[in-house]
C-alpha cells in the first residue's frame, strides 16, 4: 500500500494556509488546496481527505506532492501549459493552397514546407498543417502510363476474364521474363542486424554478370514454373514453352498470358504453337504490364530474394533464385485479382478525361 508523503508545516505556513482557506478574496482553487494541505499536515491520508471534502483522491495527492516539493509557491499557481495553436486565417490558407497547386517556386520543381513558409511569411509547421488538412503532398508524385493500344478494351476484357472466370479443364499461366538480373557483389562487407542497429550494406557494388528468369505463374494455385537462362531470345522462349509442356498435365488446355515482346511473336514461336494445339496465347495491351500477374511475383522475388543479396558470380545468383522458387512452391498462395474490366475501363476513361482537360486548358 502506498503511503502519501508527510506534510510538516511551520507556524508561518500554517497561519498563511488558514487565512487562504477562509478568505473570500482567495480563489476557490487556492482555498481548496489550502484545505488539502492543512488536513494532510494533521496526518490524514488522501482517501480520508477526499471523503471529508468530497474531492478526488488523485487531485489531493497531486497537490500534496507539489507542496512537499515546492512549498507555498507550488500551490499558489498552476503549472504552465502549452499554448493553443493559433488558428490559420482563411486568407493564408487559400493562398498556400493556390500557390501549391498553381505555381512552382523559382528554380525548383515543387514546393517544400520551408520554401512555402518563406514565400507566405508563416512557419513551416503552419504550411504542414494546411497541406495535411487539404490532402496536399507536393513532395510526392505518382507515375502512370495509359495504353494507346487500339485493341485495349478487347485485350483487357480477355485477360481479366481469365483471372475472374478461368475456363474449365484448363490452366491459366501468367508468363514473362525477368531479364538482365544482375549478380551484384558489394565492395566491402557490411554489418549484420543487431538490437538498436539495422544491417548495413555499401551503396557501391561490383557487377559479376547477369541471368534471365523465365517464369509462369499458375493463376489458380500460385505455383510458379521457372528457369534461368543466359539470354531471352525466341529460342529461349521456345525452350521455356517446352518446359511448361512437360510440367503440366497433357489433358489440360494451357492459356498463356504474356506481353507483346517481339520474341513472343517470332515466326518460329508461331510455328511451335501450331504444333501444340492445347496452347493458347493471350497478349496484354501495349504499355500495360500491370495486367500481367506474374509481375507481382517478380516484385516479391526482387524484394525478398535478390535486392539485399550478395552474389560473387552468376551461379550464386541462379542458386538463390532457384531456392526462392522452391520455398515459394512449397507453400504457394495465389494472388487474388478483384478489379472487373468495367471498373478498370471507367478508371482509364476518367484518367484520359482529366489529362485532356488539364492540357487543353
């Protein structure tokens, strides 16, 4: 059980507290505090004082502690509190928003809090609050690419249809090459992760060659058929198609989703497809690699298996990629496509309309 600190009063302090507790000129808060301290000096605990005066026990304990540490001065005035953030005038707010959205600072591509603060004559924190309330982030930018493929809508509906409603007795494979993966070695050894410090790695590196990964993501179950090759020509693409042919059940139709890379349309590839009737190729629209689901797998491979790796030669890199594929296929999880073709088309139309409106003004 916690015991409140003892309060010992001098005659002078007792007399002053008695006057404070009775004087009408004293504020209510000062009279209450004087009563707390006088009763505490009589040996009463905080809960006893609280019952007698009908006050909160924690409040009494707070002023008892302050008195024992600071004496009479501590109970005569409250502790200083941070001031209220001054309101931003509507004029200043509209000026900041207008400058941010309509102009650029001289010699800069975008505004920062400090450059805007100097321009408007307010603090950087004020600029930050205005931007936050208006949802403005001038330090950030998003990249985009609208496909100019004349058959964009047709190809989009075809591929999204394979994702959302795949054909029966068939396997849908999202395929692509991740070309020119570099075997990078660091110029100096880094430090390992430890408590209070992140792992370190030199920013410069040595190039030790490249490899290309051919991958086919099974849209239904998330398994990946993959192999590394030195080059990514039509010859290697045909070799990869043969690998898919050997790795899938012979009684299943195979639907291949791939981009418009020239090797995928080579005459020898077309001849190979004519000899293998169960293979059906579905090309994504031009400049629409985001439609190819295997790109999401490549992103995971890069972040989790390659980017922080140290590879002294290409065989080490290939071994790391193959190990990642083995771990992934031991417990595969499919990526789930949720957007319908109609939703995507509406978004593309809105994007085009905004671009046309902005650049025609």
